C-alpha cells in the first residue's frame, strides 16, 4: 500500500491558515480517507513555540539555527479521526481545516500536557480528542 501524504497548509502554528482544496484532490480521486494531524510545540516554560516553523522565506539553515537555539521543546500531537474523501475536495478541505482549528484551540487553552498525544478514533467520536498517555519507558 502506498503512503499518501498531503498538507492542507503550513504555518507557524499560532493560527490555522485556510487549507488549499487542491491538495485534497488526490484523496478524493483515490477514494481514500484523510488523516488530520496537528503538531504543536512548547518551550521549556510551557509557551507555544514557533521555533520549528519552516515557512515563508526562511532558509533551511536559518530554520535549523532557530530550532537548535531554542532550547528543549515538547511536541504535542493531535491525530483526528479519518475523514471520508467524499466527492468534493473543497468540502473535504473545509472539514479537515475545522478539525485542525478545533485541535489548535484545545491545545492552546492548556489541554496539552507534556508528552500527550491527542487521538480521535471512530469509537470515541462522542469525546473527540481523547488524550492517550504516552508509554512509560
């Protein structure tokens, strides 16, 4: 099975930008679900960090320098329930954008805890964004 990845948009993570519907056409054409995923980074003081952002006119070297100079970071990952491709890329893009915007709001209000992964599964849709504790080493 081929691994199909697409990005609705990329930003510094402080806000969700409009998703590009054309990026969802492959999923619609192939009739495969889309897996919404959002990653938020926090610095050692628990503040949302934009250091990992590789956007705009930032060179790879500048991006790596910012990342390496930012100190320890914690990544919080939100995995939404798979979205059915449907017949329209614009509808699918809007649906994915809504899921990611809701995840961002949830994480920004402090629902994120160090090392926590947020997962939406079809069986937990009544409680979206159920937190799953990471394995203890």
